[in-house]
């Protein structure tokens, strides 16, 4: 009989420790509802008024292509190399000239090129905000700004608004009580409401910042998309705000968002702090993209291109305004923006725009409920409608679909 085979005892397995948890600062920052709605409405048959998307058929693809080809033909080695954090000198010169022409005297040295204006906001939060520091925002407010301030650990305090934007008397009272570090505003064709802050209120905001000692972040992605009325000076150009206003700008709405090019204009010490923060974030913005846009601005007439975009968007805004009376229930209210990309509407009391959204998507139309834009008490009856992505005919069809959810 063969001897019994001894089976060795299994070796003891070393204990496996769990990986560390995610950073605590992620716990209070939600995903963007707009991005989630865009994912739900990606079907081609859906007419979506949800995303703030420029019309892709209006991109100057030929001009942008020619600019890249010129750069890669004439200066390929430098265009594909590392570059300075501050940004392409030619691009900064061109941006400075455009801002100066709009009434805000600017030199190239006043500017930092960023990877979209969203990065400019993130750099500003990094440079200015301590955990628990107070940021004042318009209520309702741009969602990605709320995310950025949340990641910085700031305490966001809403300031009431009306049809003309932020209310100066409320700002003054809240600033005196809260001692904020920063006020974030989109004074021209605001996201989400499309409102424009009048000059008297801009002056009052700048004076409040001087009186209470806080910074102003003036976000201006839509300022060149004016259809009606007269331009209003930027807060950064006003004497009371010149030494404490950071101006954020972008090429996303006037050229193409895929370029991911923006800029930050700030007083020297704060701009230098943002440069250091950017070095830690990405060293510098894409060299070839900066060079191509600088070449585009040299060889093409961006103002003429933007004029064509404005004309198309004006017709689309008008189509939306013409169709809203039949699309929304009686007692609804909406504004008439003088430019930008958005109409802000409010349904009659008792209606909930978030609860109604699945029914709208079921009819192959979409919008963004207004509630997520509020840092304070949300208005469940509010909604944001973007008019830029679709033709007037498509807008009319989309609004006819929207009307069916109220039947």
C-alpha cells in the first residue's frame, strides 16, 4: 500500500489593507446636472434646449484649419514644443488689443492664457480661497463655478437677484456680514438667466468691493454675443473696480469650445499667483492651439465671423420667444435677453420643472431645470432654455413637442 501523500497547509495570505478613501472635499461636490441631462438626451431625435452649446455649423472650420496648417508649415518645431506658462506672446497681444477696443485698456502682460476660462476660475479659487473662506455668488449661478468653489472648500453664500441681476443693497448687507474673499458674477447675458447687469449696478458692485475689501471675478464668456441694445462697460474697466476685478474670457463662444482656450486678466500680484497655480496644474496651455488661434486672429477677421454668429443667434432667440406662449402653460413668465445663449422661464405655481423633465424627454425634447443653479433656496418652477444649437425651424418643432407635456 503506497504511503499517504502529505498535503501542505496553504500558506497564510498576508492581510490586504483597503486603499485610502477619496478626498473628503469630493463629498460635498455633486456632478453637473447639465452634463447628466446631456448624456440622457444624446439621441439624435431629441431636440435639446439643455446644453449651452454653440452651433457647430457656424464654426469657421476652414479658417481654423488654415491657421493650424500655417503654423505647422511655418513654425512646426516651436508650435509643438513646451512653452511659457503665461502663454503665447502673440495671442496675448491680440487678446489685449480686443479688450482695449471694447473699452478695457489691457496689455499683453496683464494676461494669463488658460485652458478654457473654466481653468481660469479654478486657478483663481486656488490662489485666493482658503477652506471655509466665503464666496458670494448670484442666485441662480453658473453650475461649474459652484463646483469649482466646492472643490476649493469655500463656503458659498448666495446674493439675491431680480430681472436686472444682482441686487446691490443685498450685496452690501451680505458682504458686511459675511466678510467675503470673492464675489463671482457673469454681468453680461448671465448663465443661466440671460440677464445683463445695468451700468449703475455694475458701479455699485465695484464700490461695494472697494468698501468691504473683496475681489470680483467677472466672467465674460458671452459679452461679444450682443443682438440688441448698447454694450455695457465691463466691471474691470470701472475706476472703483480696476484694482480688484479679475476678468475671465474665452474663445469657446466666438470661435469653438474644442479649442479650450481662455484667459485671465488680473492685477500683477494675483496674476503671478495664478501663474504658479497653473504651473502645478498643467505647466502651460497647448502650444499649438495657442499658436493657431494667434495666427487666426492675424489672418482672419474674427469680428466679421462673430457678426455672422450674432445674426444667426438673434434669429434663433426670436424663434424661441415667438414659440414660448404656445409651448408653456398660461401664467408662465420668461425674459427677453439682449444676447448670449439662454432664456430663463418660470412655470406657474405648482409646476415642478425637474419632475416634468422625463415627460419632456419622452416627447424627444429637453431643457435644464432651474433648481440646480441655485446656491440658496431653489425655485422648482424655473427652467433654462438654450436657443443657440438648433435652427429656428427646429426650435419651433421642439417647442411644439414641449407643449404636449402640459396638455
